[in-house]
């Protein structure tokens, strides 16, 4: 069995997918506009060791809109975006993260899973390589589909500055 891992660098805005220590994929991402941090309500991207708790959206079309981890029946479009300009768009696939470090990113007011922190797709016109999210890790839709198909629930995810 191979050792599969995801390493996310907040400073370089990259996500690397590794198998047995070898980088097989590298993607440009967008983490939190508010920077790194673990506190509930901070709008920050949590650091430390996590695992993928759940994979959501298998088989959904690219551009499927999710709210509360459920497809809404909508497909992202410029018209939909104009109708709801305040929405933080979660599209295509969701990898829901669960912290593994009690007191740092698990339990209490620092719990990554209870903060609903995901790796997810976003509108493709949004820039990658620039921290702009509300705390999650955003990816281009094609990239999140590629990653989603490579990983399993339980895959380790390390997020660092």
C-alpha cells in the first residue's frame, strides 16, 4: 500500500499531492484572505495535520453548486453569480477536512471539521496563487476533479505557513 499525502503551503499558495514521498501533482490554490489561523469565526485557513473526512460530489457535473455540502440543483454561471454577488461559491467537488491535533485544529473552538473547512472548486475566473477564500482551500474545477479522483477518505493533509 502506498503512502499518499497532500501538502498545502499557505506562503506559496500551492497544493502538492505525494505518493511515497514523490510529488506527482502540484496545483495553484487560494487559501484564506485573512491568513492562517485556527479559531472558529476567524475566516483563516487552519494549519497542522488533517485528514480528508469525506469526499462529496462524486459524479456531479463541473460547476455544480453546493450549499451545506449538498448540491443545490444549480450550475454556476455568470448570471447566477450576478444574482448572488455575496455568495462564497463552493463548486464541483468537496474534500471535507478534519483536524488531527487536539487543541490546535481539533475539538473546541479550533475544530477544523466544525468550521466546515474544505478543499473545493470555485469559479474558474477567480485567481489562484492569491489568498482570497473565507478559510477553505479553493482550487480550479478541473484541478479539484483531478485531485478528488486521486485521493481517498483518510488521506493525510498537512497545511503549513
